[in-house]
C-alpha cells in the first residue's frame, strides 16, 4: 500500500516539477545569451493564466480536437509514472516497461497530429506531416538505444535496468556511451528543441510542434504545454537515471529518498545546462537536414548495439 | 565473463577502440575538408592512446615507442601537412557533395557486421585480452576503403588511404601486440613519404586538369567536344 502511495507521490512530483525544469532551462539560456531572465516560477504563472482563460473552439472542431489535450496530457503522465525518478522498485515501474513508454509517446503524437489536421488550416496539416516525419525517424533510434541497454541488463524494465547499472558499479561500457548520445539527440528532436525545432518561435517556415497546436487556447493549450514540459523532463530523467543512476533511492527510508531527490535535482540541473549550451552553439537546421541529424543519431544507437555485440560479448 | 570483471585498463582499451571506430564513421559523414582532417588527427590521437593503454595493460614497453610515433606522425605531422596543402590549394573551405550520406553510413554499419563475422573464427582461437577489437580494426580498414570509394576529391581519398593504414596498425597492435620495430619504422616512413608525394601529386593534378576531382582523370581528351 505504501509502495503505491510512494509511486503516486513520485508521479505527482514528476508532474509538478516539470514546469520548474522548463523555467530553469529558460533562465540558464537567458543568462547565457546576455538577456534579462524571467523568474524560475514563470512557467507556473503562464500555466495558471492559461487555465483561467476561456477556451475558443473553431466552429468545425470535432471531438478529436477537444479530446486531444486530455489524451496527450494523460498519456504523458502515465509515461512519467513508468520512469523511476527518485526511487526504484516502485509498483508502477513493474507493470510497464520502456516499450510501453515509447507507445505512450506514440499515442500522444498520433493524437496531436490528428488534432493538427482536424481544424483544416494549412499550418496544422503542415505541422502534422513534419511531426510524423520526425517521429518516424526518431522512434527507431530510441528503441535501438533502449535495446542496447536491454541487451546488457537483460530486461526492458526501466527499474530493473537502473538497478543493474547501479549494482555493476563503474564499468566503462562503450555501448552505453553511444546509446546515451543517441538518446540525447532523440530527446532534442522529440521535445522540439533547437537544431530540429524552436520552441520559442511562431515563424511559419520553421514551426513543427507550434504549427499543430496553433488553434488551441485556454486550458487546452495549458495541458498541451504542460505535457510538452513533462516530455522533456521524462527524456532528461531517462538519460540521467539509466546511464548515471548513482544516488537514486533503492529503499524507502526518508534519508534515502531525500538523497535521491537531491541527486536527481542536481543531475537534471546539470543536464539542463548541457542542453542550453548545445542549443546556444547550434543553429536551427533546415527541415530537410533533420533526417540527416536523426540518421546520425540512429548510427550512434546502431554503433552502441554493434559494440555491445562485438566488444562486450564473449570476453 | 562480464565486462565488469575486466580491469579498468582493459575496459578502457575496449572503450577507446569503440571511439576509434566512431571517428571512422564521423569521417564518412563529414563533407567539409578541414573538419575531415581534424577528425583524422583525432583518430590518430585515439589510436596512440589505445596503443599506450595496450602497452601498459599487457606490459609490452616497446609499444610505447609505437604509440609515440603514431601520435607524432598521424596526429600531428600528417594532419598538419594535409591542412597546409588544403590552404595552399585554396580548398580548405570546400564542401564536398557526398552522394547518399545516410546510405553510406548504413553501408558502414553493414561493413562492421561483416568484419565481425570475418573476425569471429580468429577471436575464438585467440586468448588475448584485446581479441575482441580485431573486428574493430578490420572495420576501420574497410571504412577507410568506403571513404575512398564514396569521395571524389583527391584529398579526401588520401585521408581514406591514411585511415586504412590506421586500421592496419591497429590490427597489428591488438592481434599480435605490434609488428617488429623494423617493419613498423619502415611503414611509418612509407606513410610519411606517401603524404609528401601526394602533396606533389595534388599540385600536378591541379596544374593539368585544374581540379582535384579524380573522376575527371577518366577523360582522355584534353578538350571536350
């Protein structure tokens, strides 16, 4: 029973902290680009403002358009429940593995793309087609990286994989390094960050994610934006906890949990700085160069798997 | 046996071998000349580090000399010469049009699998700690060949050729802990002489056909009709 309560608390923490991470990334980015930075709590204020506002629906919006924000947010929250944040061995982690996680993301993406086309504006359809192209290329990379991990840990369950990495101590695995790099590139592409998409622009030529949700307003927009922040956090937590699991709580004692909380906060802050540095030195790339970017990410994951087979087996 | 049971140095050898393989792929994907030369220099550096690690982990001090020589020649001297050549030929800002970049990378992945398949019988016979990296060294050789095949500019082909030599040297280090010193010295100077000769050849080529595109060498006539 307490385990389930812990799992619930962890998921709530995940959902509550996602805007904070977004605020932290925005703040670091502003500092790095010599701009005045908004407060860390600004994303919460934005969400609160959007929740208070009226929702404007197009006259020809179908039920898909109205249901999509809830489906997207629900799928992303369920995905967050699967990922170990502060502690491992929670019951929610045991019922779903990482393939289900990819499935949740695919479900959310599918409905966002449908909603983009539902209203019938030119932008929505364009954004949907771009999003599906990126998604189709990014998904195999993520699965490949995960399978590399699964080959070493002999499981696709995230909690068990984290425990495996934790127990084997410091081992220099070439496959993990390549898989981590591939996963980071996918994280950048999937959460619509800079070389692939720019989250802060409404320029017609470059929009991908923004183009699909252009017609949303009020609480619908709030839910979708929140889900976006949550998705970025899920990816960063995946990278942080699967490849560098040190500090995560393995038992449910308060001091262990506190240690896990501090560890994950530190790791996420560090990854956020890394992401911002990467975004600042990179330029947004042309849409038609995105397949090349993701092709390189696929190559990294493939190399991870190949080095797993060639170098790390039969020792 | 698990990877975790090896000593940290043996793990580091495997890690650096994997990164050497990675630099080969980066060279395949890199279309600009100067970054290509830099990646080649990094491959030389990593090769030297791997050789030094093998020397330390297996207690073969003569490999330190090979490592030092590799570093001087392949990480410093040859890249410097190629870079100077590129600047003097005014091609250092050129971007080469690589046909089918993604397909080339996938073909590279296929080559790695092929070399793993080829090296498997050798690996089963050997008892060396570095035996798993034999497949990687064969892959580096084949990837260098792929680089030569896919590129048209003479300077990229030279880098592919040097990368093949890197792979051969790597194979010698990991499968037999280095060649006899005489052979190694001979090859090192051969490579150096080749680098100098290629420089002369580039200038000749540009003087006669006004380009470094080797496909133009297929034409027999001086003037197009």
